[in-house]
C-alpha cells in the first residue's frame, strides 16, 4: 500500500510539472520566415500565430500569388518550430511518448 501512495505522489508531481510546462509554452515564441525574411511569422508554443510581418518591398499587386506563398511558407515554418519547441519541452516529462491531447 505504501508503494501505491508513493507512486500516486509521483504521478501528481509529474502532472503538476507538465501543467506548468504547458503554461510556459504559451509564453515562449518562435519565429518562422520566408523569402529571406521578407515575411516573418511569430507563434507561441501552443502553435498560435501571434503576428505576421510583411516587408513593403515584397508587396507586388501584380503577383499576389507569390505573397500568398511566402505567407503560407512562413506560417508553416513557425508552426513547425512551435511543434519542435513543444516536443522538446514536454518530452522531458513524457520520455518522448506522444500523448494525445497533451500538446
């Protein structure tokens, strides 16, 4: 019975650590970019896009498709980096296991 109580304490401690890590991920940011930095996207560790910056020299009314592609590439770059950040931070507690709904 004592082993069970000890195990439950460890599980609760791990849950608290994981919750804190998830909260910290919301405050951490990553930056994705495209076109050599003409389009920059900032996202947090929860994969929420916080800002998009587009340099004026890339805006060409005759080539909207290029701008759309640059924005899409920068967003995907930021989201991928946010995913890597979340996996690295939460992996400390999960041992690399992907737990559905955790992050």
